């Protein structure tokens, strides 16, 4: 499994891309609620995932939950049109907590939807299942990030992949998703990503 700074992982043996928490439709959801966010902001994640597919040419793309953020909106139609360009790629996803608000529409998009998914040694879920005996847990949901502190006491918080003994928790792929605290152990590995580089962080702190 190779981790990329664009917040996805590549399983070369099976030509498979993994990513989590796209939260498509979140911008439209905010705007509907009267929050002033530019409408074009929601296209960034579409563009990013498009570039990944063109670069990696995956046989399969697996989304670890929260593909969409809320009820049906125009981003569902946008996604349906977009996915039709990639007939050579199989799209699989596990249901996330946000997907449940629009689960009935997911089956119209040309993707395979599962409550969880076992692929070789990997047990794919949305919410973490670190102690599962079904395989090494690939998950999302937590939006992990690491806080980096400079010599001048300045802080920078960046997304990270969080690897434990039996899990790999993915950073949120989408924009405007934030991050939450995670209970990392000192033996865990945190791979911080800025979008252009990825680096193992030692002496970490989690926000």
C-alpha cells in the first residue's frame, strides 16, 4: 500500500485506489442553509479525484464512506455525469454516516454500495473497527490531522494518515470537512500531507 500526498492510497497489486470522506454536496448544503460559500468551491474535490484516476488508471476505486454529505442535491447529478467517463474503473463504496441521508439515490449512480467490504487482507469500513478479526482495517470518518509546532511557537495543522497495529485511518479527501481528535498511541505512525508532500511525523501531537 502506497500513500500519496493527495490523500489517497494505491494498492498496486490489485490496481486499486482507496480514499475516504469526499463529502460531495456539502458546499451546496451550506449554501442552501444561507452560508456564503462560493458555488465553485464544491468542484475542487471532483477535479482532484479526476486527476487521480487519469494518473493511476485504477481498475477499482474504493471510497471508505461519506461520498456525499447530505440529502439529494445537484452534486448527485454532477457525479452521475462525471462517473460515466470512467467505464474501465469499478467504483465501490462502504456506507458512511452521512451517506445514509441519501442512500436511496446512491444506487442510481453506477457504483457498488456495501455496509463494509473485505478485499484480500483488508477490512474496509467507514467508522473505525480497529479490533476487527476480519482483516487490517481501512477506514475514514475521523478526519485525522497532526499539529506541527515551529521554533517560534507557530502551529500548523495538516491532514494525516493514521496507522496503528491493525488499522489505517484516512484523512478526509473533501474540502471544508475539518478534523477531530484521535487517540493515537506512541507506537502508531502518522503520515502528514500538505497535498504536495507526505512525511512521517515523529514526536507528534494530535488535534
